[in-house]
């Protein structure tokens, strides 16, 4: 019989939720654009680091599609963490460095989540990050010996996306979890969530930071478009009238909304392929616009 690897138990802890094997996260689509570090992302990083360092509650709000979730996932290393977990419970790959550096748990509640489910899911989400840090440091995990890991003490920040879904009892459960642990918490939601939270004095009094995530500026939009042009094997020249006209068309349609830019470029790519075009013009952008449903 082969000898048992002394680290097998540690790997099982990292791949299971308190003894239950979790469903494997979906793979990253092959056409997913590379994450771009914009000024807004840097501002979010500074905000998240301040919340994490001071162990306060922070609120991040902004219109849909501006990049709040993308920035939060990049800060926490969530994509790398999810793909690392896909390899199964006998994973021998190193834990992603960004996960160990950030020590941040990322969690998205379901639409109908109850306080009881929150009480079960938050500890699991945060404990797994603590276990990962402990496993990287010590090479094994003993939840009975290391109380910091068992109580999520090595997790320094919890990011809750789609916080608008949380009803008053659920928000109270989040506050209770925050009070019983030494970690920062960030609530990400739509504009107005910061005013809604003001109706709950006990939670609102614990909020130490607020961050308004804005749409891309003109300079950032040009930077993003230059990268999208490059992904299509093209170069962009703002001094070329055709390129400048196309940039202006994209800016007018998307108004600096990051998600809308991605949707628009999916259609631009399709139109270029169908018509075998070698460049992007205002007409191509407008044709792509006609295939999208864009709210006013």
C-alpha cells in the first residue's frame, strides 16, 4: 500500500466545504478579454486596501457595467482561485500568489438568500481563504490546532458583490458576522445603496469608507479601445480620421460603460469577420450598435 501523503488532509480541506465537495466553478471563456488596469481600478484597489487595513465596512457603488465586479475579482484573485479549485481535492499546484497576497474572500449572494444560508455560506467562504494561507505557510491544515484558521482569522477582507439583493434580515446577519470576526467587509451595489444603508443605524455606524465607481474617462476609453483594437490585430491612431471617428462613435454609444464596450466589440468582431474587413470604421460601429439592446 502506498504511503499516505501527509498533506492530503490539507488539500481535502481546501477542496471541500466542511466535508462537502463543492461544485467546480465554470471555466473561463477562451474569448474573455484581458483585464485592464484603469484609473478606476487603481482607485478601487486603494479603497479596498484601506478597508482591509482598518477592518471597517466599506460601500462601493456605481452604475451597472462600469467594472465594479471585475475590479473586486481582480483584487481578490477570484478567477485564479476558482480555476485552482477546478483541479480537484488532490490538487498539487501552488495556491495562486494573488490569493495569498490579498487574503480576500469574494462572495455573491443568490437572489432569494436567507439569513440562515448566509450564516452557513459566509464562514465557509472565509475559512477556505484562511485554510489556503495556512496551507501555504505550514504545509498542512489542522483546524483543531490553529484557531486563527478555524475562525477565519487569516482572512482579512470579505467582498460581497450584488449587495442590493440583501434584505434587512440578511444585512443584519452580515453585520453580526462582521462583529464576530476581525476582518474588513465591502458591500458592492448600485447607486443608492449607500442611502438605503442609512436606514439601518447599527450597520451604517460601522461604515468607514465609501467609494463611487465611475465610468471610464475619455483618456481611459482610448486606452481600453487601443487594447481591443490590438486584440483584433489592428493598430489605433487617434490622429487618423477614420480611427478618431470610430472612437467617437464607440464613446457616444457606450458612454464609457466597460461592459457595454465588451458587448459592442463582440458584435464588431462578428461584422468584421462576415464582411472580411481590415479595419474598424464608424459605419462598422453603428452596424454593431443596431444588433444590441441598449437602455436609455
